[in-house]
């Protein structure tokens, strides 16, 4: 079976993942952006315990989220697309699921790690919260999500082959430089 090329985009809350992904999808027609969080939020009948977990910044069961992502991608895109998957894998259980199940459908070509300071992540979460109405865009939950990023996500990033990992700045003043760096690193073209 032909597999999708996959770029996993990881970083703390409001670290700049979405901004970079939108810019890439706007400029390269072969790329699509899937946000794990958005796929979960788009579920109409999400179990109340999962809604509570999201409100608290906790990570949902890997099989549930992983299945949703696989299903969503298979239903909407052909394998000629490069998938920018933002927010997965995020912890050890995600990582295990990623290696055993998702690898059947995806060839991981890169892990983009977006690095922003805690200050930037908190400030951006606060300003996003005013518009997003997301229950987890509060200072309290943002701090928990930052902690979970350092404690859970950082650990699993180190489990991947280091040649796959590309770390870039998510700070707003580096936005253009980061974009250029990523395009060059991924060797993207519109041909
Ligand atoms: O990536 P984003 O900030 O949109 O994720 C929002 C929330 O979605 C996370 O805080 C978590 O509750 C849930 N999520 C998850 N597993 C993932 C990605 C997101 O449970 N792999
Ligand atoms: Mg997001």
C-alpha cells in the first residue's frame, strides 16, 4: 500500500505550530495541515470525561485520538498529499500507537519541533483565548499544558532518530526566518 508522507509538528501550547502550518499549506498545494486538537474538537458526541480532560489540558487515550486521525486523513486525502500533523504523538502512549499502528499508513519524514519561550506561549494563549472561546485557553490550563509538553512530549521526541528532528523558533520575530528554514530543510517545491 502506498503510504502518506508525514511531518509531525510538535511544540507547547500556542508555540506557533498553527501559524507555521497555515503558511506552509497556503504556499504548497501538496501539503495539508491536520491538527490533532481540531480533529478531536470536531467530534460532535465527545464523551463528557474527554471534554473534562481537554479542559484540564490532559492527553486523551492514544487509540481514540490516533484512530480519529487515521480515519479523518483516509476519508479526506489521497496518499499523494504530505500530511503536516500538528499535535501527535504527544506522550508515550501516543508514541507507542504511532509506531505500531500509524506507521502502517504513514512514512515519517520529519519531526518539526517549534520552540517558544514560556512567556510567549502564555501571552499567545491569552490573546487566542479571547477569540477562540476554547475552554483550555486559560492561564491555569496553559501552565499545565506547558508542563505536559516538557514532561511528556519532550521525552518522546528523544526516542526518534535524531536525523528526523528539526528544531526551529516559534517566536513571532523569527516567523519569516523559521518559515524559510523549514522550506529549505524539507526541500519543498510546488512542482
Ligand atoms: O494541540 P492542541 O493544543 O489543539 O490540543 C488541545 C488538546 O487536545 C490537548 O490539550 C489535549 O487535551 C487534546 N489532545 C490529545 N492528544 C493529542 C493532541 C491533543 O489528547 N495527541
Ligand atoms: Mg493547535
